[in-house]
C-alpha cells in the first residue's frame, strides 16, 4: 500500500481529552457559564455599533437586558419593515457585493493600523546580533542560493532570517525582535502571521504545521527564524529548488522531526507581492512537492492549482485496489436512498466497492419493498435514532479494507471520488478523510470542521469569504463531517468506533479528534464534491446532552485550541473575527471571547 516507507516525521499535536471520570470535571454551573459567555461573545461581536454598545451597557442575560428587549423589539421590528421598503440597487458593472467592495477587511474587525505597537525598541539593531539576515530579491528570475549557503557556513549565529530586499531596516528589526522574544528552547523554526498582498486581509496561520498542508503550499512563509544548525544538517538550501527553496527546506525539516513554533501576531518583513504570482513560484513549488512525495514513497502526481503557490497532489491508489464498503444509514426516505445510490452507481469509477444500507426501523411499504429487491446488503438497526450506534453496527458487518460513512441525503458528483479519498486514507499517517459538500443551490456548506472556539463547518461561500491558499488546499484539519468520511476499518476498530453516548451530534467530530492521539492526521480534500441536502433525514434533532458531553470531554471554550485553523481567528455565528489579544478563557474567566 501507499506510504509504507519508514521515515521520521513531526508528531501530530496531541489533543488532550478529558473523560467524565477524570479529575477535570466540569460542573453544570461552569458548563452553563461557558455557553452564556459564548453566546454573549456572538451577541457583542455582531450587529451595528450602537447595538454592541447598548449590549455592553445592559449586560447579557440581566433583568435590564430582558426588559430592554421587551420594549425595544417592537420598535426595531417596525424600523426593519420600513427599511425593507428601500431597495438597494447595485451598479450595472457589478455582479456581486464582492465586485463592489474589494477592500473589505478579513477578518471583519482587523485593523492594520492597530498593529504598529509591537512592544519592542526599534531604534537600533541591539538584541538581533544572534541572527544572520539572508537578503533575497524576489524581482529577479531566481535566487542566488549558492551565495546564501556560503553565508550560512561562514556565520556562527544561532538563527537565520530570510528577508526580501524591499523591506526597510525598521521592518526587519521589528519582525526579528518579536520572533526572538517568542522563541523557545528546542524550536527549529519560529514564524509569524504576515501582512500579505492586502494590508486589510493578512495571512493568518495555524499553530501546527500539518504534514499534508505543507505539501499543498508553503504554510510557514515569512517572517521566520530558522535555526542555523537545522539548515546545516540539511547541507544547506537546495539550489535546484528555485524560488521554492524555503518551501523545500521546510518540507525536509518536517520530515526529520523539526519543531515549528507559530507566533500569532501579524509582523512586517513578510513576502512581497511578487512572491505570490503564479509565474514566479508555481513551477518551482510543484517540483519541490514532487520531490517530497518521492521521498515519502507517495508517487509524483502534483500539479499547480488555480490559486498561485497551491499544489494539487494525489497519492496513488494502492494496488490491487483495496475493498471499500459505503455505509448508508436511513429510516424510510427511500426517495433519498434511491437518488444517493443512483449517483454512486452511475458515475463512480472505482472498481472495488460495495454498499451496506443500515435500516433504522423503516416502516413504509415502498421502503420495505425496495429493501427486499435491492442487491445490496440491508442491516437492521432497530431502536431510537442513535447515529453512532447505527454506524458502529454497520462497520461491524463490514469486512472491507476501508469504510465510507455516507448520509442518505448526499449525491456524489465527482466520478473518481473513491480513488481520491482512498489514496489519502491509505497513507500511514492518515486516519479520516473528508470531502467538500455543497448545499442545494451549489454553495459550499462543508470544507472541514473548525473548532474556534466551538465546532462549526468551514464554508468559504459564507463564514470564510476569503480566497486564499488555506481554503484552496488539501490540508490537515481537526475534523470532517460524518456525512461523508473515509477511514481504514482497522483504525475504526482500534478507536472502538463512535461514542454511542453521543447519539446524534458531535460523534463524528469526537472520533476524528480521538483518531489523532496516535500521531495520525485527519485530511480534507477539496477535490471530492457531493451535494448534501442537510438534515433531510434526522430533521432538527440536536440534543444538548450530546453537545455538553463533547464540551466536557474536550474542554471546549476552555483550554482547547484547534491546531489546524488560523490561531488568530474566531468564528462567532457566521462571521470570522480577529483574536486581537491574549485572554484567559479558562474556568475562572469572566471575559468575553473577543
């Protein structure tokens, strides 16, 4: 199978789990407080300025707040009705709001001018003596890597910093001094968020450098400090890598177990605009990614995506093709089951798959007639709806190498979906693989699950309205939805399946998080797409008990941080906000999340 070559890799960040029997027991009072603080943060963050100000004055869930709502709600309702009479007319040249407002900040409350105070003395170079600056000029056809390597071997400083010639001395000092103050013993690379090509939309990065994300694009970027000894161990930068020489070094460092440390602060001295152009880096980036795939034994299938600097890489399907069981739970709704199966049968190109239908007390005659006539296995799963128990029963009836959990309200639209997913799921360091789900109207409603601070679907058509390298990449994530996820059956059994006490929700997120405790990654691919008619089967079932059990286990709203989502982002409601200051969100905190 693919990915069997032994190598040393950076471990997946361990996600600490708190079981109810542990000494970390969240009281009911603390649980309620966390929910209230979360909803308060959403309330305070959203709306227009006067509403936020009024909310801070009245407080949340107070008598005066409730009284103000009783009095003010009719007035606001009338005002909205009047405002709706005024139609907003777009200019003839515009086709969308995005066409009009290209300068809209992302995240919404990010203000570049507020980041000038870095807390360091920028008057001179004092304190930066242990850093060798390697200057490059990205307006040239190729970097002089030979000269850079000569500088590395002729210096004795601890750190190296690659800086573009266009940056000013003040910008260099600012970035280097902040990174030095945050560097820790054992760090090999210390890197920060950067301004990017649009000052109002910085490049915000994750705390963890995922092995598969790094294959897709240079997640480290600049500004960064690189330990000189680490580069010397690599025998310097690779001159054949062209303008992807840094990306190549980070790939090789990651393979040898280097420690990457992210500083969640936007700093100057990042990459210039010229470094993000497709003609500048695509060819070189594809070449270094192919080399990295070869070192891992993952083939050499890598091409440039439409987003500059992002690589579409695909590990080969193991040979012979492993068996795959597609597990579809349902209770009646034979209309959904039929269209789901018709799509699978009509477009799937994978040669070795089967389907198992899980029947949760279907009773309609047409459903029972369909089950009696189908050539697929139908496994009875009687009893009250418990998604985790139903799926566990389905996996127990499977003998396949891999299983796919698939909602009956999905429609596959990517013919080689199983090839793409099993290529990733067969890698030795991968547990679950997820896909992109589209809503009825074609908008993206699932592109992984982010926990910032509460699990929600990432959707670049709504809550992440920003076209960047992060959203375009095959990448490591904390979780993917159980509506479509692939996993090795042996891995599922090792994990003990889904937690059946999480009957309806959070069972898919929970098993993804648990799967990472054994140094395995959960991977999302944007290349596999399905339509998903959300909650067509289970309706509005959303038990609070499930959510509270999940919160207790993973200390949500407390110590949990999503390592694979930009560390400086908060998702409150349907809006991304900038986490502009460090706060204590532990059990004793009374501060809002912003």
